C-alpha cells in the first residue's frame, strides 16, 4: 500500500462523510445486513417465539406456519428461535476472536515497524509460522488436547487472525514512519512509543477498522464450519453451523432446514464484507477526492 493510499481515521469526521456513506451502495447494504444480525442477537436476549432448548418430538419437522414461522427441526424445536439464538454464538465468537487477533496482531505489527532490524524479522517469521495453522487445523489440534468447545474455537480463530493484523499493521505503520511529521516528532525528542501512540496508531486506525469487518465475516464463517464439524459450539447451545450439520441427513424430508441457517450465514458474511468494502472505498483518500 503506497503512502497515498493509506486511509486516515480523520476521514470519519469529515463533514459529509456519513452522507456519502449512505449514498454508497455497498456500505448501505452492508450496514443494513450487519444491523439486522446485531438486532437478531440482541432480540434473542429478551425474546424468542419458543424456547430453543425445549425438545418436542410430537412437533418435529413441521413446515412453516403461524405457530412456527420457519417450521421445526428433527427435535421439534422452533427454527426461528434457533436462528435468533445462533446469531449470539456467531457474534460472540467473532468479537472475541477478532479482538484477540486485533490486540496481539496490532501490537506485534506496531513493534515491528517501530524497532525494525532483527525484531521486525523475528515478528514476521512468527507470523509466517502462524499462517501455517489455519483456524480449522488449529481447532482440531486444540480439540485433541482439551476437547471440543466454543472456547477452543475462539482461541483457534483468534490465533488465525493474529498474523493478518500483524502484517497489515506493520505495512501501514511503515508508511506512516516515513512521513515528514514523524521525522519532525523524532527531531523534537519523542521516543518510538510516543510516536507510535500519538501519530502512527491514529493514522492507521481506519485500515484496522476495515480489516475488522472483513475478519469478523471470516470468523463467523469459521465458527459455522467448526460447529458443522462438531468442534465449535456444543449442544444444547444453538449454532448455525450445527443446524446445517443436523439438516444434511434430512434434505429430502425437510430441505428448508438447511436453507434457513445457510441463508443466515450467507447474509451475515455478505453484509460484513460489503460493509468492509464500502469503508475501504470511503476511507481511501484517492477515491474520496474522485467523489
């Protein structure tokens, strides 16, 4: 990324930014879908049509109706309630896993850019090593040692996010370190830590915001994949991935059981990706000048 293309967090405060954002198709659609995901998770905290934990075999595999808007699954549980509560698991895993990657990865990237030399080389080789263990492989290894569960899934996805944030932070920070105002700050006697906190981090925060939305989408997809394999969220806690796994044996009897969680995952990932793409376009100085 060149010095001219590093987004500036100050762009978020420019008059007219939100007017341009609402007029940006990708951002608007992504924001709406992401808001719906958050509202579904928030709503499930206070209300669901039925309890997602109650099994009623007499009501199993019912089609959509006034009583059960999206029907019931093989255990007679209300699919709408399962989807609403399943959104909580996806958001929980996404927030914590991305938080781990953001905190550790950003710190490593800032350190590499500030110290350079052997410190930067060591950190970059560590990220190379970490990228050899994708989320699913890491979860399998953790499961073999500690057993399956949502905590191990979060740790695995979090470790998977660290090298990405470290590399992006380092590349963006190196660009800021070459700027004239950073040289002026060094001439005034400011140390690497002060420069990093006062000049580097604020000027790369927009890059990190964009990356957070993208990695959040990947975390939701990874959580669904791990739950599908039985390595993520465990019963009786609802999960979109496990709903897909349970529906695969009933594709002919009740094909809609696979459609609803599949659509939920697709819309959540699509919304976050569109939101990230929109933010990238809006915060890019070159595109902002064109608009």
